[in-house]
C-alpha cells in the first residue's frame, strides 16, 4: 500500500525506457513530484481511454471513469510513440526487454 501511495514521488527522474504501471487506478496526482510525466489510462484490456502529455508537478488528473490502470512514463514518450486513445498497450516484464531479470 505504501509503495502504491509513494509511486514516483521524491524521485529525481524517470529514465527513458522505464515506467510504472499502477492497477487499479482511475486518477493520479503529481504532489511532491520533481518532473513531468506522460500518463496513459487504460481499461481492463489495456486499451487507452485517456492520455495526458507532460503532466507537470502539483497537478491532479480528473477521474477517468473507464480506467482500470495507468502507465506513467517519461514526458514525451507517448507522443514519440504516437500513442492515442483507442490504442492497445502491452505490459512486458523487464527481463523480457533487457534479457536479464529485473
């Protein structure tokens, strides 16, 4: 529970290629954050239902009714990948990406 509450708060950055998936989640806050992030809210099938680009510290998102989870990624990631509402995302374990266990 504490890790979920803390999320990315207090961290200095979120490196490129890294992210956080929070489930269940239908809104997020940026209190005590030091950097902007992108947020992609997804339904139970990981279909994107709402995208926030470069969400800055001390902001709060609205509740996204159909959202069951959220991907928090470095600012610019979603635009760079062309992610839009209606796209389906894939959750891949870290070792599948890097070839070594996380």
